[in-house]
């Protein structure tokens, strides 16, 4: 899919021990057993990886990976 | 006697105590919807100590305080300062009773209320007592019976918090001595007061004009937001004291943050550019002991040799208020 989605997937696999086979755009963070506490950490990690300040409510456990990737793409576009 | 404008507070003794009752993750999993794996992966905690019925925070504080006094070779001090979120009673403060029980009736004694930042605030104010000549020696204690305010139905907090106490003795000395505390950074953000609280028991609830909710007596914390703020505020505060002290992050030998959650601690070390191997951590064994967290971690590290004389140590904490604080010292030969 998009580069942002791939970066998110890499972070989930490398830093959060998620199985790459479980990742699909329609999967939610909740499906991956990532609660709001893990999500804070995930967003902080993405901020460093993407080099941009991410809005606090960009990701919540019920969001799909695809939806969050789109939100981040929009934020990146606004920032550049 | 050291002239007042050159007086610094020097770390001169340390002690710690936890109540004997051990509570494992397995035990908590029996009554809460959780598991050992869930708790370890989210918090890094494998066990914690909880006080038995009949105990109160002063009991833990007296044990730790006595050990710190013994460690420093002091029979007495001029002031006893207790940092706690769980005083024996709302009134009076717990410190005067602690002083009496340690054979020091008559000395200045007061409590400091800054939740998990309490010990840093207590160190700063105690250094102030020494700097202004109010005291030559101060016993500074961080003690909690957090188990007494936990909501039994709140999985998030039940698995994190533990009971315990740590104490240090500070004495007057020269600013360039080993063990000299400072510089300090302290801060607060009252707009986040609602994020970490025990809503009931104070004037806000008593004068509310309606009976309290059952949950008002319990501690509540907005975990995700607190995680975020903790990393940010401790990061900024720690950087401030490092700059003031003229230390590069790479020169920090040991990093002791408030033992909130291992993931937060790792995150913070990474953000500051401090090697994770230099982090001092006992959270796996004692959990988050709020105001006792930092002195307990220091005492454990001093005992097992992780902390040694000459080590440059960075302390940083974040807690309810919201509050935060940091300081540095070179570890003395205790």
C-alpha cells in the first residue's frame, strides 16, 4: 500500500513484536491486542520515525491500520 | 561551620523497607481479568509488596528511616520530611509521629504531597532547609501504602502499584563534595489535576452538597494521557538539570527515573540519549511505589552494587498535580 502504512507495519513488527502475517489494512489495533497504553507508545515511536508531531487522537484501539495510515498521510501532506 | 551561601545538602545515608506480604501477578490474575504475561508485557512488573491489615504508611517510613539513620551514623536529625500520597490520616501530617517514633520528638517535621514526584520535591525543600541554616541534617523519606487507595475493580491500577519506603539522610556540606544534590528542576501543571487523583476525602468532595460516589475514595489515573505527559515532562526536566549541571547525556552513569512502568522508563532513556543499560530499575520486584519509588530504587541499587561511589546519577520524576522534578548528584561513598 502506501509508504506510511509500510512504516507503521515495520514499527509494529520490529518494536511491538506483532506477527507480520496478522497485518492487513482492515485489521484494528484492538485485533492486534494493542490497547490505548500501547498506542501512546506506538504514536511516540512513529513520531520519531516519521519526523513529525502526530495529533494525540490519530489512533485509538478500534481504528483500522488503513484508516490510521490515511490520517497520517494527510498530516504529512499538511506538514510539507 | 560552612557559611550559608556555600552550604549544599550532601547525601549521607540511605535505607529502605517493604512490607513482607508479596503479591504475585498470578495472585492478581485470579481475581482480575488479567494474566502474568499481560502485566509483564505492559508494565515490566512481576510482583509487588502490599501492607497487611493493621499497618499504615508511618510504619513503613519508620523502618526505612531507622535504616537510613543507621547508614549515616546519625542518632538524630533536625528535620524529618515525608513525601507520601497515603498519609496515615488527612490531619495531622504523618512526619511528626515518625519523628517521635524515631526518638526525635521536637524537630521540624512535615509532609510533602506531590504524588510520584514527592521525593524530588522533598529533596529540594530539604536542601533548602540546609541551605538556609534551618537544619544541619534532614531525614527525607518517601513512603506509601498505595494498596490502601486502589480500586479493587480497576485492573489498570491494581496491577501497577505497590507499597514500600525509602529514606535518605542529608547533611550540610560543600557544593563540590561527592553526594552534593543539585541543581534542581521542579514544575507543575494544575490543568492536569484531574488525570491522577483520589477524588474524595477533601474539601471539594465534603462541600459538594451531595453524598460521595463509592468510587471517590479510590485512586484513578488516565493511563494513556499520563504515559504521554510523563515521557514529555520528565524528558524536558531531565534535560534542564543536565544542562545546568554541564553534563552530557553520555556522562550520566546511572539514570533513576520514577519507576512508573518499564515501557515509560525505556522510552525516556532513549529520548534522553542515555543507554538503557545505565537505567536503575527495581520495578519488576516492587512495582510502582509512587513517592517511595526513587529512594527505594536507589537503596536497592546501592545495596547490590549497581550504584557505586563516583557514579554521576540523574534522578527524574513525574506525578499527580501534575508535577515533575529532577536533580543530579555524584554518588558518595556511603
